[in-house]
């Protein structure tokens, strides 16, 4: 490893600590050209800053993101804060001359995403947005299958990300359940980037959307003995049309907080007249491939640990969330260093803005109960 990427984290909550864990076992990457080092962390909560004290190499723990950004040791900043803070903190990162891995949804709404995109372009910094599931071996095989031309004529695409913990009405409210902090797009802001990353990268950009949005539990315990409004969209089904091989094809994008039985379940299915492919994180080693001659088969392949960036992990083992998150960071570091090659890359600012265009059109579609065209 020759190059070093020194990272600062702003927002040391769920995802900030997940990132720290990825850097902590960076050595799992085999002969990787960049070494990642976590050097600085910013959060408003002292208890979280204390958690980061156990990590060797972290030399700055601060409650001020400006102090972190003033630190000359930081090359790249990972920002994982509530959505209402994305724009101002991302812009501060760019103004400070740092590269950025931005958590999704890349701003609270379309207008914010466009301003961040413009600032990123003007700054010339390397900016990408987070979405890790495509970096699992299964989704990469889905991409290879589609590119192999074995689909025949396209029939339909379904890309989903489902959660279930919100089924429980006694689950306390948090910032992800309120429009002020999560955004009007609600669950689409939380889960939507995950379902569009792979389709967008395959060139499947919706030309039309009809959205069904649901709010299920209108209030939740506020953690202080009372109830608080819970005003974001909980479930969103976006029925879109995309053009695949010159044919208009239905693509359904599902983001759900109330999907019975699903715990962080990401899945994709692509069907054609000659072949099809299906993958779900509910079965992390399993790839289903459809084939037909006189008879028809769904063939089950038991995948191993063939990640895009080779690791020391045995090929027979199965991958999980921390692995794809680490692979996403490897893709970020490799692309930043000009070493991505033909591998799958992180969400670009263009793709992030496009996702917001889709979610804004979905809001309009639901408001007007009609299909909305996307230019
Ligand atoms: N990629 C994924 O799979 C994934 C999963 C969950 C969340 N996310 C995204 O990550 C981001 C954060 O979500 P989370 O689940 O980690 O939330 P979280 O609530 O667990 O953590 C957010 C942290 O930000 C800190 N914070 C708030 N304001 C701050 C400020 N001004 N300066 C510094 N720190 C501040 C909070 O104290 C908190 O610790 C969101 O954009 C969310 O959509 C991504």
C-alpha cells in the first residue's frame, strides 16, 4: 500500500461508528493500493466521542465540525448526520477543501441536492454518496448477468429495500420519522438511494413514475412519557417506466419501513424472456438465475466471498453488511486514487441529484394521483 487516505468523521452515531469499524479492519483488503486511517471525529454527544477514544490513530475528538475541517491531517470527510444538516455541513466540507463521502440522501430535498452538486463541481473535490449493497458479491453478479445479454427481451425490474421495526407502534420516534429532520420524502430519503444505485448504473433511468406513498403510524412515543407526531412517509412504492434495450419496461422501486418479516432486506430481480436473475440479502450467499429451453429453471448458485476488491477472507465464507460497507469505502478510496478500473463505483453527485428528481416526482405523483414524467 502506497497512498494514505486520512479520514475525518462528522456524525459518530450508527453510521459513523460503522465507518470506524470499516477502517479498523482495512487490512482485510488484499494488496489494496490505499491505506485508510481514521484521524478525527466530530459529534455533539460526549458519550459517542468517548467511544472513539478506543481507536488508535484518532487524534482529534471535537464537538465542532469546523474544528475538524480546520485540521490539516484530514483528507476526506465522511458526513453521517440527520438530513436537515446535510447541505450546510457538506458545503462546509467543500469550502474547507476536503474530499467528501456524503451519506444519502445527499441533502434533504431536490433543491438542496442541486446546490450541493453545484458546489461539488465548483470545488473540484472528489465527492461521492453512500450506498453499499451493490458491493456485495450477489448484486455484482446481477450486474454481470444483465451485461451478458442473457435476459432476452426485458420484462420487468424490481428493486427493494425493506425494514420491519416500525411495525411496532411502541417504537419511540426519532429524527428519521419527522419531516423537519428527515425531509418530506421520508422513507425514500432513508432507503431510496439503495434501490436506485444499481439500476441507475445500468442506465435504467425512470421516464415516468406513479407513486403510492403510505403513512401508517401517525404518532409514536416521544421517550418522555408523551406522544410525538410521526409525519414522514413510511412506505413508498414507485411504479416507474425505464427504457431497456429500446423497450419501455416497468421497474418497481419499493422502500418500506413496515415490511413484515424484513430486517434491512435489500433485493433485486430482473426478468427477461430468455433469462432472469434474483438476489436478496435475506439469503446472502444465494443467487437465483432463470434459464429456459423446452423446460424452465430457477438455478440456485451458492456464492462465496468474491468481492470486487479481493480480501483475505476465505472464498467459502458468507458476506454481510460490514463487508459491503467496507467494499463501498474501498471503491471510494480506489476511485479517488484513480485505481477503480472497470469496477462498480459509489453513487456520483449526478446520480444523487437524479434520485432526488425521482423522489420529488414521486411526491407530485402521489399528490395528484397521476403518473409524472421525468425529462
Ligand atoms: N448507508 C446506510 O446504510 C445508512 C444507514 C443508516 C443511516 N444512513 C444515513 O446516515 C446518516 C446518519 O444516520 P445515522 O443512522 O448514523 O444517524 P444517528 O442519529 O445514529 O447519528 C447521527 C449523529 O450525528 C450527530 N450530529 C448531529 N448534529 C451534528 C453536528 N452538527 N455535528 C456533528 N455531529 C452531529 C448526532 O449526535 C448523532 O450521533 C443519515 O444521512 C442517514 O440517512 C445510512
